[in-house]
């Protein structure tokens, strides 16, 4: 799932949105926008022990988080995770 958010969002209008729902599986819907074709994305690996569970589906950290590793990806290598409407 994190890869989908790393693909960027180039808005075609003020109504641009990215959507992830169970019915799409591991894919993200880009509505009125598209991934950053030809661009780069970044995945940040964080220490999960610093986070606590909150509000059923969210995780929070109450201190500054410095990534343990940053992984650069090419957006075009992950376009199979995109549904552009």
C-alpha cells in the first residue's frame, strides 16, 4: 500500500483525489489526476515500535520520527498499481 502513495498525484483539476478501497485490491484509483509519470517516489522505513494504535485504523507517534531508511523508486515501475479514471 505504501508504494501507491509514493507514486505522487498530478492533479488535472481542483477535484483530484486518490482512493484506496478493499474492492480495488492493492490498487489506487486516481480520479481527475494521475501518478507522476516518469518521476521518482520515496518509501520511508520507520521504527514501528515508536507508534501506537489509535482510532481503529490509524497509527500515531508522539515524537519526531527519523526514517531508518529511505528507498527511492521509479514511478513508472509500479503503474500496475494504478487505476486512472
